[in-house]
């Protein structure tokens, strides 16, 4: 999870630079499509199968729409309208949606320590990006709504993955959902941006390569694998580190100023992770202060 948050944290300033060379939806479609191709050859070599079973087409397409088309498209389009800090806060409300949906739909246990750890992480996240100093314009408000829809879709996709693909190879699932979702995103880009665009500029190629290999392919493969093996409350809190890393790398790459708020926010995020993981190592079957759903009450 730390590796994933590192990969994705670096991605935030790269998205800003990449939008100078490519329209956002075309950029997103290419990185997800190429990421799926990279994973595809790995899956074929490992499994010895050139394609998935026919009965899995519908579920994989649905997962691709939720995870890649809607969430990925919202991330790229929203980030072109909203400042990096606010983008991070809104998109990474995702862990709350994921944990809540897993609690309601999958009946996963949710302890007070998990709730406390996630609240600390979110407070640290807000403190780090300092959103109250922002003066929002009309396009920025629209961008925030788009990003929020992407966060909800991402949470629903994660829950659907746990429920429908529990026994599947997660690398194969990641590959095919990303492939189907990116194809649909190409169609959306063609309609909205007047065609699918690409850039052969060296900087653009470098950014596409990084977001293809590390952000899209490797990042989602690790994340989806971890999320299917551990409770949502234990894994989601780590994702609050992404925008903290994003602000840090924005400082290093784009020259944005580091602040005391960032350091304090990082400390709160780390504390939240420690609280959640201490709870996880004490034995899940005997949690005290457990919250459960009882259909008869």
C-alpha cells in the first residue's frame, strides 16, 4: 500500500504537466489502454490463456466502466479544472465511500479504532492541502463535482470487485477491466474532445510511460489484490497518503512551497495508519466496540 501511494503521489504533478500536451480524456484513455496492454502479456504468460471466459465479459465491462471509464475519466477531466490540492481532497474521499459501502453491502465489521484512524487520516489530509484558502470559480466547482462522482464510482467498483471476483486472478481482472474501460473512454474522448489525441513530445511520452507502467498497471494491480485480502477499513486509510505525497512531489517537481500544515497533516495521517494497523494485529474475531448490521432491528 505504501508503494501504491508513492506511485500515485508522484502522478499528481505529472498530470498537471501532461495536460499541457494532451487533452485530459485522451491522456487518461491512452494511459489506461497502454497499461492494460502491458498487463495483458504478463497475464497470458502466467496463466497460459489468451482471453477470459465468456461469462465474465459483462461483470468485467461493468467493473471497467466504474473503475476506469468513470473514475479515470473524472480524475483526468476534474484535475484539468481544479487545483492539485483540492483534487486530492475530493478524489481521496474515496476511502470513506469504499469503507462505508463494504460495511453496508458486504457486512464487513467496522470498529471504532478504524473509524478513529480514518477520521485522523482525513483531518490530516485536509490540513496538508489547506483547501479553505481556495477561492473557487465556476469551472472549479464543476470539477469538484466531477471528482466527487469519480470517488463514489471508485468506491463502488472496489466493493463490486470484492463481491464478484473473490476467486478470480486479480491481475487478470485488473487487465481486462482496464482494457474495456479505456476503450469506452476513447469513445468518450472522441465525442467530447473532437477526436482522440496523442503527443510525441519527449516530455509527454515520458509522462505517459510512467502513468502507464507504474500508476495504471502496477499500481492498480497491487491495490486491487490487497483490497480483496484485507478489510476495507484496514487498507483504505493508507490512501490518505497519496495527496500528501502528491503535495510533496509537487513541491519537488513544480516548485510549490512546503508548509507546516503539510508536515502536521502527514503526522496525523501516519497516526491514523498506526491506529488502524494496531487494531488489525490484535485479532479480528474479538474486536470490542464492533459495529454490526442486524437485519432484524
